[in-house]
C-alpha cells in the first residue's frame, strides 16, 4: 500500500485527515459526527473498518467532536496528549494511549509518528510528522505562531498539509467580534496566509511533492488569497499546490508508490 493521505474536510465546521502506509491506516482528528464521518469515507471509497487508530491534535470541537463515537463504533485505540485527554469529555475510550507533546517519536504499525508541540489556545496541542521508509509527511494546522521547534520538525518534509486560516485584512473587516478577531489572529490562534508563506521560506521545501493548504476560513479568507501568498514563496510550488475545502473530501495525495 502506498504512503498517502487525504482530507475528509477542513475548516471551522469540522476536520479529519486519513493517513495510510503499509498495513496501517490512521484517522487524525474527527470533527464530524460518526454518521457524517462514514458518509465522507464513502465518497473516498475508504472502509473505516480498516482503520488502525485515531490520533487527536487537541480538544476543540471541530477536531474532536466525533472521536469518541467513531472509536467506539469501530473499536479503535485513540492516541492523544495527556492535556488533550483531560481538557474535554471524549466519553468511554476502550483503548487510550497518552503521550507527552515533547516525549518524542512513537510508532503505530508501519508509521513512525513525531508529535510536535504548537502554540494554540488548547491544553496540550500537538501536530504531527509521519515517517514511512524514506518519506515524511507533516500535518500542521491550529497554531498562531511559528517556533524554532516547529521549523526543525517540519524541515525537509516530502508532503505538507499547512494551515492558511485567514487574511489579516479580511479578518479585521469581517463579521467576527473584536474578541474573536484577537483570538484567531493572536499568537495562540491560527496562521494567516503570510505566516504560512513565511514558514515555507524557513524550511527546506525543495522535496515537496504535495503542498496542501488547509483550514481556510470561509469568512476571513479566500482560496485565491491563500494561493497567491504561497506561490509568492516560489512559483515552482504551483505544480504541487492544492487547497482543501470544508464540505468535500479531497483526492488521495500519494507520497510514495
């Protein structure tokens, strides 16, 4: 089985990402109700009974709303940080695996997984880098600023799902109240298009086969603005750039044959 990934939906109304390699299939987050999750899997011709585990980045509802129900329905172990587990009610989880955000790499089946602590307004939020053989996939959303640790962890990945949440001008003039604008645009909020572009400039992105812009705000961003910001880093990224949307699953992105 190739090393590949796909989004079941990305945005403030729900997030879920599938990662598979060898005999291992992992669901990263599930911000959808179990029925909606199954329906989105069907659009990808993906059998949720084949899942190996669920990984959770943090406790916000658009990332964990369906985790407990999906884990119970399909009998799945759930991995998350200690802080995430204590910050929300996931219901009964039959097989719970807790890790520390700074504890280092662990393995689930054929995937080696490195949790990366990120600045976000959650209890112990993590993002992840996946290694399979000689290829690396990074998932990086839900952080308000870039730290040296984040740069080091994602440097030289072969594929990257990267948050481009908002355009600062649209956020400032949009419908959000000042308190929410401050949260989203703050150091513990979400990356704007310019921050995402600056992050790309700070890492070695020469190996990228897929650059996937994620978690775009439907009210404070546009695909065109996100695309322009990322391509300003290098026009060569045009051939590998894709943008996710909230209401549809993506195609599969293959990292290795």
